[in-house]
C-alpha cells in the first residue's frame, strides 16, 4: 500500500502516511514488487481499502501471471495482519511472510543460533535466529493458524523481531533475508518520488 498525501480542498478519506507518521487526506495505491523491490503491478485502491482486502486481489492478479503450478511468496507488513487471510492464501497456493503483529513472549536466549545468508551480490548477512512452530488463534479463539515463527535477536540491544511464514526452507536465514530486505520496496518508492514525480499532482480536474 503506497500512500499519496493529498493537499487540495476536496473531501478525501484519511490514511496513515508512514514517512511523516501522520494521518491525513490521502489516496492509496496497491503495488506489487518483486524480490528486488522493483514494481511489477500497480492499481489505485478504492477509498478506505485495507491491505487485508487488497492482498486477496493481489493473490488473484499474481496467480494469473505465474500459472497454477507456482507457489509464490507474498511478503507484506503488519497492515495485512489477518490469520484468516493467511489461511486463505495458503489454501490458494501461496506462502506468506510477515511480521507478527501481537508479539508473543520473548524467546529465551538459548533458543537463538547464528545464521548467515549470502545474497546474489556476494554480501553476507549475519543473524541470530530462533525457529519454531506457533499456532495463532483468531475469531475469538475458535480457529488457529499454524505456521513457522522465526525470531531475530539484535545482539546489541537484545530486541527481538518475530516473523511469521509458511515457507519450509531448511535455512531460516533465507527467510530472514527475504523479510528484512522488504525495505527495498520503500527505497523504490523514495526513488520514484524523487526522480519520476510519483506523488506529484497530475491535474486539478475533479470527478465524483
């Protein structure tokens, strides 16, 4: 979900603009980027759209591109949190990768192991990771969604970041790198704003 702030005089629904940490009149675009953060698909979301609802549309659009046999991974932030949606995506042949919205109790220090991932450029990324299965309750505890939780611990601050996924990679560092490189998409938006006028006002014309 890319939020484009609106500064005109028309009545436009508000949205949270993360880069300035404010809620203000804005329009929302839905972008699908590849693993490098480069844009692949984009459409304007209807006013008031949620990332949870948009992810269902994303799944349909991506499936039409990759065919029925592929099992893509959809990586998104906490705005798409919905264990019910996670289950739907799994049944539709997708893996999910996202941050845990409501953190569970911290993992014991003894659960963490050093892990290293070497990316396509040859750069090494070092992590301290804990890896286990969890069950997320939803709809008042009537249902549970079982998945994998990979937790990264910062060795300097002891801060823990919990990541949920349905991927079954043997090496958890692969999954950690995919999640924490999601910032490539933020960099893509920043570049597009600066060099291609992504958020520039196209016209003063209005329509209902």
